[in-house]
């Protein structure tokens, strides 16, 4: 990404427009993202400081932000030190991808104190560090202890800048010195030459200068007119000196490729969008990426929980089946008891083994006996073992069915996580895990006094012939969707696989063949067989569905039904409401 030193200079210049703003409130939406709600001259705005490697954003926005219910410890500390204070300035640390936000706020005794908040936008080494006026660190989102060889970042330690690099300041070099430097680096690509020899350059900006000078990005210094290269370099530096920025970003098929504080001409054939401010650029560019990153992160957390429980349940069912196999020996114990009882006249107490003949085959059978007990007592022992194993077998059969049902439920959750497209989908899946007892939470205890939040709306489509089709996003929604449907409506579900419940609203009339086909295709598409061909889908009237008491969310039974074979493709890709 092009969040380099010069981009930091541009951002600092833009954010300085809010110097003097009062910090009214502070929120934290992620471990590396803080929002400072500010007020200045009758205007409210949110200063976003995100030092995530995947989303480096320092921007001002007037849009509403998500406000977590419970503040983190870092959020509480920032409120203590910065809330009700004023932003006194924003500056870029020279030659670094570091923005320094200066504040003035009152301490516990009412004395004004100066605080600095450093936003270090350095990829995987990014950090947000609060520093006291004595230069010592108060708190950081990432710490490096005393064992760190270069730089210690710990509360109470003096704040230190990253070690200086052995590079040149492009704004201070003369043309003759630049040409001399080019003369001894002719074999280097221009991109590598600028990044390695000069401060503040990202590969993107270096390639843009190479493209402006030579019309190519892969050109070497020796292949380039060095005077033209110096001219292209000076043109970029002049933009920075005069703060003449043109925020722009390049997109491929709607996905961000790169962004910068100037037009990127090197990307030919791609969509280039221009923005009024750098804040608009960053928020727009990373909005889609942030949602995708948050979705993956949140989904990964849910998947870890599900896989952990699933692994435990699978081990459990294996042990239960092994115990059930052991219980199969119970018939032998009953046979031993019968043989001992029928041969009491031949047996005596003290015999370690009873040698008898099998009733059916006449084959000799050796039955171990306890010499301390009579033959009749030994027979009763075998009968009791038989009865115990019989009871255990019946209980194990029920437990195996229950465990396999839980495994099937967990596998259906994995399918819904895989098909989730919004954070609300994952929130409802997490709620399902709690309510089903797979993860801890208030829903498990039954003592929660909080009102249950309503479920999100199902996906809604309109068939070619005008009927409404609704598709559940997860198991909880499947239950709600099927439970609220009219008894005359049609229910669709992929056969023998996990998938969404699909309801075709009939409005009291018989749907057309095309209505049936499109609804069946949706049921196949919103399932674990998405993208397959010749998928079998069951369908029936809602009145034929039964929800067994105590069954898992999304589970129904039905006896009367029909089946259709369709391709698992979405016939309404552009018709979602």
C-alpha cells in the first residue's frame, strides 16, 4: 500500500484543520482502532485512528460510528488522559510513517498537561502509543519488552523513534548529486533505487515516478533519462511542498488495488476514482476491505469454537459406539446364566470352572465361576451383568442418536458460517451456539433479563412470475421463517445435505412450473452443494412439516413430499431485496 512518508505528510496537513477541537468521547471498535469524537466551531466529527496492518486509516468523518457497549481497558485509559482535552496539533514525524497527535488536557487536580498520541503506520509493526509530557509511554496497543534488541515499547519506558535508516532526503538533494547517484546505480530498477536510497518512498510512489519519466514501471536507472527522472521526482516533491494533493485510488472489478495522494497513471486499463479529501479516500478504499477482514476474523473465531466442540462430540460418539459394541456381549452372559441354572444338579460350590454342554450345538462350554459362591449365585451374577448391559445398551443407543444429532447440527452451523456475507449473520450464528449450549453466554443460564434481539430479515426474491421467495440465512432464521409461513406456502430444502429453508409464498394460488424451478434452484444454491449440477431438492406444503420438541434449530421432519432435480445456481443474482 502507498501509506508512505509523503502520504503521512499529506494526512497530517489535512487533519490539522481540526486543531483546537475538543475531545468529547472516545470509543474503541477493535484492538487497533480508536475513535475520538470531536467538536469544533459548531461541528461534530470522528477522528479515526486505525493502526491495523490490513486497514491503516487516520481520517476525519462526520458519519455515525459503531459504539461498543463495553469499553476496553485501553479505551478507559484514553478517556482518562484525553477526554475533554483539546487537539493542539498534528504533525508527521520526519521521514517516518508516524503521525503525532498533540493534546492538552486537565489532570485529576485540574492542571493542564500535554499528551501525545503516536499513530505508527508501519505495516505489521504498526502501533498506537500514548506518551506523557515527560516523554514516557503510558500505554501502547503492541509492546516490545526489554529483550527487544532495537526498541523497547513498554509503559514507563521513554518513547523512542524507530532507528534511523541510512538514506537520503529527496527534498534536500541537488540535481547534480541525484545524477551522480544515478550514475553508480545504473543496474538497479528505478523502483528499487528510489525506495532504497531515499526516505519516505513506497514502491507504488516510486513506480509512479518511473512511469512518469520513462513510460514503464520496470525500467532500470540506466535505461532512463536521469534528468527526466529527476524532473518527475521534483514534480512529486513540489506537490508535497505546496500541499497540492489529488487523492485517488485504482480498482479492479470493484476491488481496491492501490491508492495515493496523486493520480496513479501507471495502472492503465483499470478504474481510477478521485476523492475530495484523503479521509474520504481512506474510508472508501478500506470500507470493503475492513468488512471482509472483520467478517473473516469473526468467522474464524466462530469456526474455532465449532471445530473444538465438533471434535469433542466426534470423539464422544466413537467412545459411545465402542461401549455399545462391548454391550453386544450381554447375550453371552445370559446364556452362561441359563446353562448354569440348567446344570445345578451337576455343579458344586468351589468349582473355578463349570464344564457344560451348549443346548443347541452340544459343544462343550467352559464357564468361569467364583468358587466362593454357589452355582446358583454365579448364575445370578451373569443375569445381573446381562441386565446391566441391556440397560446400558438402550441408554447408549439414545445417547449416540443425541450426539449424532448434535454433530449434524454443528455441521449445519459450519455450512451457514461458510455462506455468511454479513456480520449480522455471524452474530446470529454465535447466538445460536449460545442457545444450543455449544458456547458460554447469558443464553445458557436462562437467567438473562435482557430482551432478545429480533433476527435479521431473510433474503427475499421475486420469481419471474411474481411470487415472493424467502431464504433463511441461518438455522435460527430457518425456524422463524418456516414457523411464520402460511400453511399453504411451499417449503424447499436440498435433499440429504445442509442448506437454507426456502419458502415460496403462494398467495393462495398454484405457482407456475417456473416458480417451482426457481425456488428449488435457490434452495440448492443456498446450501453446501452450491455450484453443483443435478442437485436433488425436496419440496412440500408447510402444513406437512413437523418440528419435534427439543430438536435443534432448523430441524424439521416431513413424510409427504416431492423432489426436483436442478442446478445449484442463483436465478435471482440481481433481484435481491
